[in-house]
C-alpha cells in the first residue's frame, strides 16, 4: 500500500502504531528508505502515523518527521468545553430529530442531567492531579466512559417516557448504573469506589432538578456561584457560553469534595515534577559523562576498596585538568554508598531463636520476619552489584550499558535509580535519605532477627509488606485463643512515650512509625467521643 502510494502521490494514514510493536522495526526501515529514495517518490505523497507515547517507538522516525501532540485538557473548565464540543451534539440541547422524547421530560431533566454528567466526568478525571489524596489508585477515565454514560442516561429517560406513567426521573437507577457500572468498572479500590459514589450523588440528586442548584455546598459565595447548573432555557451555544463565563480558570478544591489545603499538595507535586523535568534536561554529556572513557589496566587481585581508591585518585586528577567532574561526583557517591551498605541479614543465626510456637502452631510473625529478610537481602545484593559494576564502567574495565548509564545519571542527580525501585519498598526520599533509611530498616530487622526479646515495638512503616505483618498478628491471636481469624479485627490504643521506654504487652503488639497528614495529636487534651 505504501509502495503504490509513493508512485501515485496518495496519502496514507496508519493509526495506533503502538499496537504493532513487532512491526516498529519494519516501520523504521520503511521511513529510512523514503529518505534514501526521495527522487522516485511523488511530491504529493504523505505518510501520517498516530501512536501513544511508548518507549519502543523508533527514534529515527521521530527525528525525521514533523510531530504534533494532543494533550488532555487541564482543569474542569477545559474538560467541560471539550466534552460539550465533542460528545454533546447541538441537537441534543436545541432539539432535533431523535431527541424529542428526552427533551420533553419535565423540569428540563435531560439538559440538567446531561450537564451534570459532563461535570462529573471532569471532576473524577481531574482528581488525579491530587495524587493519592484524589484516588488511592490512578484511573484513566476516558471519553468512552462519558459516551456510555450519555447513552445510559438517554436510554433510561426514553424508557421512562415510553412507559406513559408519571415522569419520575429514576435517579437511584441512574446513580447505580453510571457510578457502579460505567465509571465504577474501572475502580479497583473499595475506598475509591465509595468516594466515586459520593461524588455521583453530588451530581445526580433530586435537588439538581430544580433551578439554581449548586454542586458546591460548603464553599464561599464565589465558589458556590461558579458551580450553579445552567438554566433549562439555554441551548448548546448557551451552555458553552455559560461554561466560558461562569466556570473559573482555577478549580476550587471544594468542587472535588476536598478541603482548600488540598491545593497545597497539588502545587507541591506540580513543583516537584517541574524540577525533576528540569534536572532530567541537564545534559551530563556536556560535562563528560558520555565522553569516551580512558581504558584502565586492571590490577590482579585488586579488591573493590582498592579499585574505589584508584577511581577517586584518577577522577580527582582529571577534575584538576578540567574534565571528568561528573565521574568524580558519581564515583565519590558510589564509594559512600558501598561503605555505608549494611551486611546481608543472616537468617541462619535467627532460625534457632525463632522456633517458638503460638497455640501449638508456628509463630506467624516469624514467617513475616524471614520473608522481609529475604526481600532486604535481595535489595542489598542488587544495589551492591550495580554499584560495583558502575565503578568498573567508570574505570573502563566493562562497557557502560544503558542500565548502568541510567543509574549513573540518577546518582549524579542525587535521585534513587529506577532499577533499584523495582526491588525496593515505596519511598519518596532522595538518594542520600534513601540509603540512610535503608540502613535503619536493616538495623531493625537485624535486631528482631538476632535479639527478638529486645523488640518492644515494631516499626510498621519499615516493612516491605506491612499488611502481611498485620495479618500475622491476627493469626497469632487466633491460634492462641482458638477463634476464627475471619471474625477478628483490630482495637487501638495510642501510648505516649519513647519506643525505648515501652514495656512488652501480653496481648497484641505495639507498633510505631505511623504519620498524620493535615492534623496533629494533642496529648494534653482528653479524647473526644
């Protein structure tokens, strides 16, 4: 098809190229051949490609073509304008063939419900910018969800009109179908589903069928005014004008059902993303990171510490001569990391100390301990291996692979390499803080492993998988008291004091390492009921 189009001067459009990953290499060859044989190609020939941004898309194709990107709308106002222009036809609000039945519903319910649905779609989509405060998991609500919601709304209102009875809008059915099925089908977290349904009831309710209804209930007068549903008399053009004039440029957090302080978290994330992108744009190559490294003759019997010392000496001399500064920075950081990395946890030493039973059965906490030890040992081994390989690559003893190059740049930027995160626990710390935190976690695990009686309180946030620890506590209680584990739940008591001053408890466990966000604990005030 492309060959015949080259001769005839036709236009070719290949959509969703990212779906044909195995064909991308052939695409690279085809595009390269177009440049090599340009004289035999008709000047009217054009080749258009559409694709999502994927890492396996041929780089040569990107470099040789004219690129155009489409960004999703940012903000409720931009999202609403896009929805009204792309998914709401003029006849749906102004009247036209096929829409007479729903437009005739009492109180203008069709127009108000349609506007509310578009607003709901914009709100649930924009909540992603708040990070974990918005949704526990990141959901990609798409245009197909809105289209399906519109079709569901029309079908249910049409059935209501066709029934011939009282025109009572089936709000409960609409809330369930739109919230639980159309949009809820993407939601995997129970708390996110509960939040989604609360938002759904804010936009689909009996009050919004009246005039002057505002989605925001607890905001300022200005915020409430910008969330008012447009009058029933407005058509498609009037709705667009209403959105342009009434909706604010900056979204109030209360429109998303959040406190005003949520904007602080959103702004912090945007600033952090901006600075991370700026750091990524810094070219380490200009400073010598990608320059050809001098080959170094390895010394027989030389250990890692000696190689590290030789690396520091060499990079220091190169820095004095005016080059090699990134190599010096990275090699020094590698030395600090290697020197501070703890030794692997010795499970054999703790196996004798953890043979106790609970209720005649094995201690579930012991299983958690050994699972955590294996995960920490795997992480320590991977970090140590990549650091040693990187040091050898800086010396020129081994090639600098793409993985090592990515680790090199991350360490130069003082961030945790992405390769480490695959074996690590979730963390937002910088490189230095991450290494220090890793040492503290391993020290705690080592104390629990070799001196179990010395552990009075467990560092809950120091685990790879704290949910497993909580389940093990319930299992131990179940085995000790011979009760089904599925009927157990936790009871909590907050204790004031230092971890070192705490005494062991007879039932349950003591934990520390939990944090509060947006609040504080007042020890002197009596607890409120």
